[in-house]
C-alpha cells in the first residue's frame, strides 16, 4: 500500500538520486579515515554549520550522546529542557553510559529555556554539588510543536554559557527546518553553539545518519567516543553518498514541506471535533487534539484513518502529530484532510457534540 504517512519525517525513503549515488559511491575504510565520500560529507557539513570539523554518526541519538560525552566528565551536570528529546527519548544514555547528571528545566511553550532559569540552575563551586558544564538546546523543538528557536535567543544562551565557562550543545535534528522557517542561514543558529548535531535521515530523506559538528579539537574527542560507543563504521561511504545528496539538494526544498503543513492545517481547522494548537504549524509538524469529550481516542481515530490510506502520529490519548515531508505531495495533503473529515464526521453527530452524554 502507498501510505500517506504523516507519522514522522523519519519514515522518508531515500530518493532515486540517493539510491543512484549510493550505488556509485567511492568507499574506503572509514575507521582508517580512508572513505573519501565520508570525508567529503563531513567537510560539507562543517562548512554548512560554520564549524571546523564534523563527524558522521549512525543516528541522532548517538550524535547527541557523543557530543555530551565529549563535553562532560562523569559526575558533571548538563542543563536541558524537560521536553528535550535527549531527556525523553534517548534512553537515558547520558547518565547510563556517561555518568552525566541531568538537570531538567521547564521548556517554555516556544521551546526555549528561560534565561533566568538557566542562570539559577548553574551550580556554585561547591564540593557537595555536581559541576555544571553544559547547556543543550533543541532546534526545531520537537515536543514543543516543531518550533524554531531564533538566532537572537541562541546567541543569548551562548553568551550566558560563555560567561559561566559552560559549553553549549544544540540538538539540531531539524536544524535546516528551523533555518528555512526563519529564513536565515543555518550558521546564524550554529555560530553561538560549541557543537551541533543534525539528522540526515529525517526531512532530508537520507536512509541513515546524523552529523556532529564542532571545533577540530572537539571532533577529535568525539571521534574516540564514537569508537567507544561502537559507532566506528567501515565502507560507510554508501550511506554518506546519500547524505551528500541530502545536503546538496534537499535543504532548499524544506519550505515546500512547511507550506504543505500550512495547507493541511487549514483543512483540519475546518474539521469537526479537532482543535489545532495555537500557531501550529511553525515548520513541518502540525499538532492537534480531539475536542474535549470526543468519544474516540486518538489511537482509535488513527486506526480508522488507515482505511483511508493515512497514517497519523498519535502523540497522546487525544493528541496527534502530523508531519509533512518529501513524500507528501499536494494531492496527499488534500486526501489526508478529507480522510480526517470523513472519519470524524462518521461519528454520529449527537455523540460528536457530546449533547446526549
Ligand atoms: C529524531 C531526533 C533525534 C535523534 O534521532 P535518531 O532517531 O536517534 O536519529 C534527536 N533529537 C530530536 C529533536 C529528534 O527529533
């Protein structure tokens, strides 16, 4: 079945150009540093983010873990958001594998951490307390609605980190979506940070891979940590080749995904029983919920949508996350909107409005 799969941009299949590049890729043993395609990809990534060096890793999770372990010693503390992907969805790797203590601050609705909260969380020099050594931000912020964080905010956190001798890491899994939405050069979002991770395998459509960027000295340490984590790969140029196509051809089209998300949101805003989050979508993610008292759960609605060829992301008992990406075209947007309308309308009107309940 040709699904209209809105669950995530991680479901994106590699493009025909990627498959062709993969089959042609010149490769070598990357653990020896001899894979020319990986080397080119890393150079390109460093250039795009304005950093000295970059490292190809198998996943965003390994990218963040590698970066955090390269910045922190055991017993150090990392400040991050309570809705951060690293805090919620990376299996506690920083503490399990790195002995890094995490300090979660409330994520504001706009995905930021309040500067005064960060300032208050930085530990004094006291042998009873862990040593604060790192702040991490996430851009776009997934759980906060796929919202982009501005260059000005990132700079402000960078200055705060610098003042206190801390490092700043950016989980930029969707960095290029943020840059596209804000219409800025990605470097405006990475210049203030010491390190950044971004994913090739989400909206950029590559089958596998993420990249960590930072100073040459930082990447040298990250390289050893990647090896410790079992992330040293051999003739991995076959994957880097797809990553190269991603960086060369898939960044400039991200605004199309954002426009389609806008269009889908417009259709859904007319849908009975559905309430869109304020200001959604800011990038390629729409967050919406079933109205209070609606008789079906989000999972039940998602199940019904499948009969219409649509897969929706369930983000809570009544909540959906719908993500547009390269494989969602204009036609798919209309079909998905129509499917929602049909499924939600098929619930008897009296039940839908809650009048008989
Ligand atoms: C997807 C994602 C990651 C890491 O993803 P992997 O699935 O490990 O590649 C990290 N941070 C955010 C915000 C993400 O959305």
